[in-house]
């Protein structure tokens, strides 16, 4: 099918395209999620139990000490069970789906996740909050209602502040215009007081029913927006063969019923998120907020096996491989995911009950020494990385207990089993996401946990949008900071253009906005022609309201009142001559 290249004139025209081209998008979203390795010889070497791969080096997998044919704790066996099932393997290539393929600019990529419904929901409930706060202001203009365009510019300022790592600093530095130390795009788009007002009033649910909703669901103040954005994460991206499951920790010290203590971390308390991230591309495919002891029907179990099953639900049945940390890895979890046709490689702690003692001992073992044991379809591996550094893995992939050839791993070292190589390559993906969020963080200091959750959604949405943009433009090498800057400026310009049409802003500010928007001088500095009013007095239009200087003089051409400071007298020769100087 030919690629769809629509002429996009606004941020969400590609979303409206889904309604017009519904039949085309059905085919557009279709993808074969797994392939039969026996029909594809190029992929056959990735199937468990197939022929050996061509390589230069071999790995010796040692048997464990056997007592009556079984290992010490009677759960594991040194003899692998036969695999009769012919497994298919996951499609390795990840990429955008559906409308994401047509998103070309930075703002279009982000609007896939922070879409029109999300922005409209925030604008609607923020206006409801503004109506409640209006009586605290004597002037009506100080509490004007907002709309989607202004909300987008508000988000753009947050992204722009994140690019200069100003998230935890005073926002006044960005709006500084007199000394020239602020960001011009910021103070030309919105005033400082308006930004503070929107920061206080931004709302994600109906404030009139907030208390009742919170009693039924602790996450109710942001659930609608949160579920919409997470759904978009899954809707517009096809994950690859390898994914990583781990938790993300966000510091927070405000009042929140599901705030959790975080020992052995740089911060003492915060909010906990579970992330499922593609290992080839730093794209977050699925996430959830940990809300223990919630009210039914939102009371979820946070046992490791239940979390793993819930987080991998979008990819179950597609034979993809999930890399998990020690918190989620257990024999029960691996078996449940295997039954749902999902492969697992996970690290386990030495203290876990199912681990034989021999697998936890380092004494007498040399570097790259590997022990394996089996329990039904699960493989347990104890690998000596270096002296006194032991790695214990549990996997539903199979490592044969014979001399099998393996390729050189990505670090250039030899003799590492395939399971160890796959785990080492992908184990720190979620930590990478958390580090990327902290580098260009949009979060502001806040005691409202709803904002903390939304800031994290903004960070993850920006990273996902950057991934989509790079996949749609493989010929470009765009850094994440440049991408965020371009995206933020695209959000700011519509609001700046609307502000340019306001009659109450200073003339100098209009000129700077016009230059920022790249307009011709006549478009923003045009002086309307007015009839001359002889004998009348009026305020000088060039002095403005600050000086409040009145005069009887008016311009010969435009008819506006002009004071003596801005008035020039010329003789008739200069006035009528060719090439005369104009004022």
C-alpha cells in the first residue's frame, strides 16, 4: 500500500485522518507479530532447540552435583525435559504503527500521545477550576478561562524549561525580559502571572465531584488522562523481540495515599511506576502507577507474578522475550508467562528459596564457569562473571547441556552463554529511561501528586515522540534536546500569534513577537489610518499609557495623536521633494 502523506496544517489533523480513511488504517495497522522460523531460514537460528549457529568459540555448560538424579533441593533437575513444541519467534523489528507513520514534525509526533482529547480534557476541567477561583480576583481579566491552544503553550513552556534544565529553578528566570537573561520565546508567548495562574488551576478531572471520585478510586483525579496516554503508547508502536520490565521511582514528598517509602535511594519517598520498555529503541510500551490498597474495582494485586502478567498482557501470545529484574523474577512468574507464550530472562537473588545452594557458592569456581539446571520448561543458570561476582538467571529459553557454539558478544568478550549476553545487553534499559527523564525534566516543584504523575507522563511521551521521529526520519541525526526545542517552539507559536492581535500589549512587545514569528514588518507594525481630529486632545500613541501624555497634535498621514517628543517638522521642499527623509 502506498505511504500516506497528508498535508498537515495543525497539530491533530493526522488524528482526524483516522476517521476519513478508516478502511485504509485497518490495513495500515496490520502487522505479522510472529513468524514461523521453519519457513524463514534466516530466522531459524533464534529458535530454542534448533540447529547450532555458526561461530568461532564454544561454551561449556557444566552439570550440577547430582543426588539421586536430581539437584539438592529436589525442584531442579540436571536433565532437561524434551521440547516437543515447535515454537514461533517474535518479529524482531520494532517500528511505528498506523498514524505514527504519517507523523513528520516534532509536534505531530508528540500529539500522538498528548492528543486532542487529552488537551481538551485538561482545558475543560481547568476552566471548571478557574470558575471556582474567580471570586478571589478583583479584575476579571486576571482569571480568564483557557483553551486548548493556551494549554499547549503552557506545556511548551514546561518542555522548553526542561531543555535548559530549569525544572527545579524559579520560573521567573525564564520570564526575565528587562535584563535579557530570560528566554525570549517564553515571555513573548505568555506572561509570568498567567503562567503561575495556570499552574495553580490546571486540573485533570471535574473539581466539583473530585472528593466523591477519590473515595471510590485513589487515582481518580488523573485516571482519565493517564489511561488515554498509556493507551496511545500501545496504539502507535510495535515493540521488538526484546523488552525490559522494571520499576521507575519518582521522588515526591507531598500528601498522597499511595506514596511509598524508598529505602537505599537518593530520596526517601516517592511514587512508584512499572515500565515495559523496548530494548532496541528506548520506547515505553506500557506503564502503570502503583496504587496499593485501592478501592474496588481498581484494587490490583502487586505480587511480582501478578504485576508481570498484567504488564506483559499487550505482548502475550507473541513469543517476545521480557528481561526482568530480581524483584519480578521467580519460578512461578516464568512458568505463568511461558504458558501465555511469552519468554523470560530474569535475574534472581541468591536468597530465593528455589535456588540450590551450589548455585550461590563462588568458592572454587573460575571466571566464565557456568552451572545449569532445569525444571520443566525453565532453565536456571549460575554464571561466574568474574572473581566473586556471580550472576544467577532464570529463563524460559533453553541452553543445551552440551558443547554449543556461540558468537562473540557485544562487549567483545567470548565464552558467555546466549542467555547471559541477552540479559547483559538489556538489563539497564529502564534505568536508561529514568536517566533520560531526569536530564531534560519538565517537572516543577509541586505538592500535588496529580502534577507529579502528569509530569512523568509528559517526560515519557516526549521520549516516545523522539523515537517515532527518528524512525520516520532515519536520514537525520537529531539530538533529543534539539527535538524538544523544536517541538516546544511549535507549541508556542500559535499562542504568540494570537497574543500579537491583542491591542493592549506594548508596541515594542508586538515588534519582538513579530520577529519571533518571522513576520514582515507591515504585518505586525501597521498603523491604521484615522481621520484628523482638529481641536481635540488625545493620548500620544507612541508614549503609551505609562506616560499618559496628551496632545492636540496629530499625524498628517495616519491621524493619530502625537506629542512633541515624537513630532518632527519639515519644510515644504523636503516634504515634497524626491527621496526626502520620512519620519
